C-alpha cells in the first residue's frame, strides 16, 4: 500500500507540514500533523487519495486495487470504470440524468476532471483546488485545512448561469469497512429512505427501519444506498476491533441530508462504505427537483458556501 514518507513530529506540538509525492505518474500534495496525513490528486478530480491515522497506522480510504493504482478517465465515463480509490466530489448530480438539455454524467461533472491547485494557499498550509464544471455554469472551490486530528473542508460554489440552477452536491468517500465495523448516524434517526438495495431488495422511496442498516453491515452479499435527515449534523464510522472513529460533522441547515452507502460483497464483490453529507436526495438531480423536492438552488450570479469537518480518534 502506498504512503509517502512520514516524519516523527516528536516535540513539535501541532505543527502542520506540507508534502508532495507522486503515484503512477500523478502528482500528489498533502498535509500532515502528528496525528493525521491527508493527500489529494489535483489532476484526478482533486480526490482524497489517502486519509491516514499516523498514530494507529490506519488507512481510512478504500481502494479497489491493492496497489491503489491511479489512472485518468474521460469525461462521461461510468464511475465504476474509474480508479475507485479514496473520496471524490459529486456535483450537480450523482446518478446520470438529463437536465435542462444537458446529459449529466454518472457521479457528476468533476470527479474525472483536472482541478487547479492554489500554490499561494498551499504555502499557507491549505489545500485549495478549484474546477469549472464543463456543462453546468458553476465554479467549485474546495479548501482543506488541518489542525492536529481535525480536518475542515470549506466549499464555495459560484454560479455563472443566466438563471437559477438547482444542484446536488455530495461528498463521496469510499471508506474501508470490515466485519464488526458500524455506523453512528445523526440524532434522531428512526428510518432510512431507500435509494437502492440488494439482499434484501429495496427500491427508491421505500422506508426501512434503521435496524436494516445494522443487518446489512453484518451480511456478505448485499448492498444499500439510503438517505436520512441530517438531524444534529453528526455521523461516524467506527472500527469494531479498535473503536477508532472517523467522525463527520456539518451544518444541517447547509446540508440537510446524509447519504449512506454500504456494500458487503453485493456490488462487484467489494466491501466498503460511505457517509455522504449532501444538499438533497435522491441521487438523480431530475428526481430530486421534480419529485422529492430535496435539492439546493443557486441564483444567477450567486455564490454559496458550506463546510464539513472530519475528526479522527484513536
């Protein structure tokens, strides 16, 4: 498994270090503290390639290949044809759909695009990258900052459209998931709103008790994508053996939904999971606007902001 070189940080307190490396010919850039190391690949959707707990040696980001291989994709490729490594940004849709005459691709417009790295912000220990969407008239900027065991993701979305534009944004991390691992969901959560499920089979719009998620976590042949209201804006993935935690927190007024994905062998034989703060549901923008009416809208010339926090525990 790939990792860049690491320093001890003994006696350095909460110092944040900038580092650069390379993987499969693609430049990586990252930040590390005494506790956390994070790296991104600007040329490949600015995806989070690695999120590593330096004290416990746990890599939280899952990859479909043992060598965590990286390669480019053409705009419009199906997401499953991608590297399936780390965390991507999905906007303005997650599922492919047709909207305002645009054929919006699988998992949105930016995961397969090269993003611009802000070198000035990098010198200030911030990972700032930006991308112009090729179909929808938006400019998306993301800034990642690190303070010891805490990461903050700040987003800015600017509209260049002549009229209001609805959109969905979702963080899309593929997280390692093992037997015994489990989710902690926002409070209160009583039911899941299903997008798709296998073993047991579920269809979009069905309501399931949250216990079904616990059952799915213990299975070996199913998958589930569902949504819950953001509630208190807190969720976590817990490693069952060590009780290490990846904790997410966000403003539920900004991001009122949480997507939950888990595959226990049911999707391409893979075992991983995701916690996905998002503006709306379900995963297709046209359905979110026309049926569920759960989405965000950006007015002509408007700029909006939102943020998300990640905390790693031992």
